[in-house]
C-alpha cells in the first residue's frame, strides 16, 4: 500500500495518510482533485467497489468531511478518501458516473446535510423526508428537541425520569432515600 500512497501523494496532492490496519487506510485529497483520484483508484488501482459514501459535520471548523470508502477485491484492501468541503458553500462534484449507487448516497447527503451534487440524478427529489422545510436534520446546528416541541403535541401520561433515580426505585423498591 505504501507505493500506492506515494503515487497518490505525487499525482493528486493527497496528504495525511493514516493506516488504521494493514488492509485499511485513510487519505485526504483536495476537493479539486478528488474525482480524478477516485476515478484513478477505480480504473488503475483496482478499487472497483464503492462500499459507502457519507459525511462528517465539523461545525467548529466550518467544513463537511466527505468519506468515500473504496474496496479492492484483489488485495482485499479498503481505502477511505477524505475530502473537506466548505459548510457555507457545500457543493461537490458528483461521482455517479463512476458508480450508479453513488446517486442514492448523494441524494441522502443533500437531504440530510444540505450538500449539493450538481448533475446527480434526482438529487433534488425527497429521499426520506417528504415535504421537509426545516434545515437539514443531520447538521449539528439542528435542534432536535426544539423541533419536536414545535412539531408534536405533548401526550398525557408521559413523565420524565432521571435514569439513576428511576432504576434505583425499580431495583431496590424497599430501600429508603
């Protein structure tokens, strides 16, 4: 894997490689070179399977970190490709021409995080949240509690319990204090 990493660093300005296990590593690539590097990994390095595609919200740093997880069946290696994009202008080139299933991942990321993938099929259609009008629910600034209070009415008979106190009463009903 070391030779591959050296080629990626030289040809695509990839950086910050971390080997998690002998057959699992992660590497960063600049946004502008991500699609070219992912295409190269698929076409020339044997990483023909897109295992999954997701994102991590680093609100404090003002970025989304996209993670493309690729698998090579011949070497049985997995390589995670990290791409940092700006939260305020969250757009990324689509990889659906490389793997058809990427279009579904991209629709999900558009709906849940607000990341746009121009040109991706059906990217603007609802994926799971029909008629959703609030900010994307997986963004860290989304306040789930406030949304629930605003959207749903309180049901009678429900009470909130402090877990430690509740379990103490359940486990030791005869204990005092």
